[in-house]
């Protein structure tokens, strides 16, 4: 009986196969990465759409007046538009989103965190034990604490389609431990604004774009204002939003 021929790969054939697989993988990875980034952007757009709808419901229940950025401040907690933040050590404070101004109007339990915000990065500094929405509220629309009369009349807004309501937000912190002046860290930020803020607070985390929702209810991508990127952590793309979309 004849012995079956030996069909084992030679070393050269094996190297050729590895090279072909590597080439195919290198061609596929950019496409897969682009698809992943698109899915992240879609989720973020959906999140902000939900927040925008919640804001419209709030206005409807409050004579078209905007909600405050800061609701109340006590000895133990501060109530913000996004929830109740316990006072104490950075990164160890409790966050209760059920106490936020928009909680009754949004299914916040189903509002996922933006996957493009890397909460596991070594350059990230948590502000609380939990994360907020990852979005900032346009401070130029907010009522002052305890002053309902100072709330902006949303029905009097002249250009709702070009005035931002929320946007991807973050700040680079260099003054609260564990951040230092020599080791700045990225943190969540809760408002967006134009003017005297010390640091930029727009977060262009979607391939150098930020998701922004506008007062008419639509959601779109926004570009950073030219020459405003915070160069202390240039790769995370914190920069300023355009003034024209912030001031009503």
C-alpha cells in the first residue's frame, strides 16, 4: 500500500499565508474602526435628542421658562440640572441623577453614557462615584438659583435652530487632586459657555467633532472654534464651541 503524500505547509508557504492574512486585516481594521465610531456617534445623537425632548417637556410645564443650572446648594449636597452631587472628596462623592431637573421627563435609566468618552483612560479624573450624562447645558440659557424670574423665556428665543441647548462637554483639570499643574487630567463638565470661563469646556470626542442639540429640537455635529484647543492634553480634543451657537 502506497503511503499518502505529505501535504504539510512549508515554512515559506506558512509565511506567505501569514502575510496575506495580515494584509487583509490591515485593510479591514480602518473600516471596522470607522463603523464603530459611527455607532458611537449615533448613540450620542440619540442621547442628546432625548435630553432635548425632556427640556421641551420641562418648558411646557413651566411657562416656557428654562430650567436652572444650579437648583439648590446645601451643607451636604448640591442639586444641579443633571442630579444631586454630594459634597466631599473628588471622585468619592455620590451622584443621584433622580434629583435632576429633567429626571421626570426623560427615561434616564436608558440613557447610556457616550461610548466615545473614555472613562477608563489613565488621563481621566472622576468627579463622583458615578458619571453624569457627559453633556453640558448652555449656561447662557440657565436661570439663576432660586430666581425663577431670571429664567430665559424659550418662546422668545430669536434663533432656536442655531442656539445650542446641550453639547459634549469636558474640562482639563490641573487644580484638584489627583490632577496637578504638571499632570492635568480630563474630567466631566456640566455646562458649556462662552466668555470668562478659565478653561475650554467643549469636548470634540467624535473624531474632532462634538454632538450638540439645539433649542428647536434638532441634533447635529459641531466643530471646535479655531485655535482654542487645550494643548495640555491635545489628543482628547477639549476646545471652545463657537460663540454664535452659545449666546441666545
